[in-house]
């Protein structure tokens, strides 16, 4: 048994390639992982290697034939593709089998059609060892006599015929049946693509030695296409700057373009050619979109196109992606042959994509068509201004923020809003303000219809909130109020698709409610903002909501909960703070209060200093007062607690809203009362990090651990059920069990207790 055979399988003697097979090319790049797959495939009845022209199918099969030790005599037939004639094909097959050493009397091959196939099958079935037949370039029409004959021969040879087919498209050999029974091995375009190691080896054959990043860039630009890499290497031999060549190398390279036009494009019938050119502008395509761009007549060719063209790769759900270099060539041909069609095709693609909810692709096509005004209107209509500002994981094309927008219509509010948002991403505050003022004037002077006006006003408010929340919180809260006043005039479904807007609005509003003293309302609003930020994938807003909620817990004297929330806010995957973010000061003030509750006034002083430094950059009167209160409490604790200063004296200087003072008074009283005699008790109540916990009386199950982990992430019962693929009632049952085992009765208490026990 040779090195290519799987363990436990022996199909008899193995053979070296006979002299009738072409010699191994000197420029071959060894690909042992693929010849291994071919060797394993040849142990079964059918192996199919499908890839575009120049993908290296024949070279790979030759390498395997010479080095992979086929399981029997190997016959090689080079076919004529679509032009194959039965009267030529079958004599070639029988001749190749004879030259490979298979005994075929003239009487066995004298018949035609089904009689010839039956005679061949009988002779092959009489053998003791299998025969390998390679059909290179085999692509007859479906249901043709050749296709039916080969299918019949394969079916009636009891596994003694090992067929290897090399083709540019799926051969009509009922592959679906083989897939169901695992009797077919398939290597496709993605499998044939060169990796970085193979690309470097190919370049080395041409004396080219470049850094790894250049090799990777070339491989990505060619999609690992063997012919493209070879042609690029031949061009690089004549260049003195390989890095620059790779950076500019594309399908419009003369050698690439000539090769693909002659080998692929010029062979297509007119309808197929129109379809290829029209759809070349698309990053991916399906049948409906193809018909939209090329017309119903050409669109009817789409099924045949994806069946017969290996340059189109399936991406699932009816979508296909064109090989990058072939798409480059097609776009070049489209621009040269019909330049006037390029912009209209982009606009038609954008209209279809926008109607089907594929906003980023639609915007990309409108920008390519030079239609920035329509792109702006589409973005505002879809409430996607937050995507421009980076408030969501869903992002619009990067070119939107890179290209100049000076030529947008001066009388369209959507265009002014897009300019403002892009200026904000470029940190050009002056241009952002000018564009916001222009949009506001346009909306006031010539207000559009109600729905359009509401979308524009919401976009205006979102840009203002994002711009002002760190520099002018009060103005940001006014913008949040404007956003909420626009919401009733917009479809609920559209708003649901944009959680980043709700996340920003609720975060800003909740921060304002906290500073106004409405702690309960702020808690509800910020919890909603936390959930919306999670849906939008906005780490900074999620982190800010956690810190503001921690401050509420600290004001109430719930220092364990405050500590847990700040710990969550400071852990990955949430982002770290920068100097320009307002909640950085909040984080340090909460930590100072927690350290004071632990009986560590020195550490509290350190956190207060960091909070004061943050406030010097971004002033916040409310936080400054909270910091001053914590500083006074720290001073009293350092002097011995309530015996040196009454609580009233500490609170008297605090210029905080009345509800906040009433909430914080019991907290201050407890802190000062426990400063000296009860410090050990307070420390026990808020354990130091690293304390050794006791384990619960009854251990949690693996599923209860899963639920507890998500509880700590502040997920709702419904969200936990969805993520763990459980029913809501099952999650509730697990929660009750967790509460019982941890001896708690609430979610926050369960998370606190789990952290104490180091279960999280």
C-alpha cells in the first residue's frame, strides 16, 4: 500500500504512469496535498476536477499520474470539449485503454453506441484490477450520446473503472447521485487556488524573491489563479520594483486580458457575452439581479452561465461571485465597448439592491456612478446615518468617507446631512457644523413631505448627539429629544432595523435623567440603551451605559453591584477609554467610592485624582459634585469616621439634585459609621479581589453555568434562551436552580455571589 492510500484500504498493485502520458513539465509547482486527494479519489469510481481555464487542472493530474501511483493502468484521453463527436471520442478511449495495457480485442470495440459501451464494460469487468481513465477537457452537452455512454459505462463496471474527469464545468454524469452515496470526489476552483507557499515557489522559478506580504498581496489579487500568477511572474521578471508591480497588477494587465478574452470571452455566444459584461460591475450576482441589468432575454442565460463557467463561484442562497481577475477583464471590456452603459448599469443595480435591503452595495454602486445625491437620499431614507458615523457594526462602503463630496446638490437636505456625517468622521468640526446649519435651513425654508422630513430631522439629531455628547451634554440631550419627537412619524419596522439610533438616544437621555436626579428613570433608560447597544454591536455605548448604571448603584450604596458593572465595562471585548470620552471620569469616581467602601481611602484618593484629571479635559458639573462629595467622605474616613464630622456637614456642601441627596444620605451615613469600628465588616461585605471564597453547598451544572455567564452579561431571559437554543421556560427553571444553589433571590445578587465564589 503506498503513501497516498487511506489506512485499512488496499486496492491491489499500484502502477507507475505509462509512456503514453505527457512528461511532467519542468516548471511544475509540487502540490502534494492535492495529489493526495486525487489518489484517494481514484480509489472510488469517480473523481471530478472542475476549474476555470488556467487553474492547473491538467498539470495537477499529470503530477498525480507520475508521482501518485494510480491503483491500476492509467489511460489518458484529451477531449475536444463541446465539439466532441462520438465517432471520434470512443475510438480515442479504446485506443488509450489499449496503450495503457488493457486487453481489448477488435471484436469488443467493433460496435457503436450502447453496444460499444456494453462490450467495453464486459471486458473491464473481466479484469482482476481496476483501470484508471482520465478524460481531460470532458464537457459534452447534457443528455448527449457521449455523456449518456460514459455514465452507463461507469455504472456497469462494478467499480473496476476509476474515472477522473478534468473540466471547466460540471460534467453531465449525474454527480448528485454520487454525492448522495459518497461515490464522487470533487476538487473545485477554491481547492485549485494557490496558497502563499505555492505562490512563493512559483515566483522562485522565475528568480523572483519578494517579501511575504508581497506574495500574499499577489495571491489575493489573483485569487490564487495559477495562470494569473504565472503571467504575473513573467511580467515581474522584467520589472525592477516588484512591490509596485503587485500593487498595480489587475485583470487589465495586457497579458491577463489577452489570455482571458481569447480563451473565455470570445468563445461565448452573444447573449452570454452580454450577460457577463453587464453583471461584471457587481460584487456578487443572482438570477433576478442579472435579469435586471442585462434584460430578460440575456437573463435567461444565467442558469447556463453558472453551470458552465467556473469563474463564477457559489456563495450560497443563489448568489455567485465572479473571479476577481476575470471580473477586471470584463469591466475593462465593458468600458471600452460601451462606455455609456457603465453609469446607467450602476444606477439600475443600486435601485434593485436598495429595494432588497442591500444598502451598502446600493450605495457603492451609486458612488461608482457619480451619483452622491442619490446615495445621500438613500442613506437618510434607510435611517443609516449612524452607519456613516460608525455607530453600528453594519458599515457603509469605506469610499463614502474617502471621496470628496463638494459636488453634491446644495438644495437637498439629505446631501447636506451626508456631508455633515462624513465631516464628523474626518474630525472636521467646522465643516460638520456648516453642513448641519445648511440642512436645518433647507428643512425650515422648504420642508419636504412628512415622512421625508422626519427621516431628515432624525438624521440631523443623530449627528448632533454624536458630536455633542462629549463636549456639550445639555445640547446633546436637546438633540436626543428632537430624535424622539421624530420617531412617531417613522415606520416602527424601519426603526427596529437601526438599533444604533436607539442606543445613542437612550444613552444620552439616560445620562441626562441621572444628572437631573431621576435615578429610577435613568436606570430604566440606560438599561434599554445597554440592550440596544448590544444589538448594534456598539462597544463604546454599551460600556458607557454600564458605567452610568454603576454610578447609580454607587449612589444607592450598592457597591458590589457598582464594582461588578465597572469590571464588565473595563473588560474585553468592550473598548478601552480614550481621553476624549466623558464616562472615563465616571469610571474613576465609581471606583473611588468602591475603594472607600472597602476601607481603602488611599486607593480612593488615587482614583479621585484620575477622575479629576479626566474632568479637567471634559468638564461635567454633576460628576464634579459627586467627586467632591466622595473626596469629603474620604477625608472624614481618614480622620476616624462619623465621630469627627456628622453626615449633615458632609452633605451640606454638596450641590446635587434633591433626589440624589436623599438617595445618597443613607449611603454616606453607613460609610462614616463603619469607618473605624466596622471596617472589617464592610470589607467582608465588599470582598477584596483575590480573597479565597467558599464553594456553594451544591455545585452548578454545566448548563446552569452557561445561563449564569449570560446573566453576568446582563442578557434578558429571552436573549439567553435564543443564544442557548432553549425555551424561555427552561431558562427560568435554570435560573431558579441557580438562585437556590447560590442562596440568593435576584439576578444582581446571583452575579455578585458568583463573582465572590469565582464562578465567573
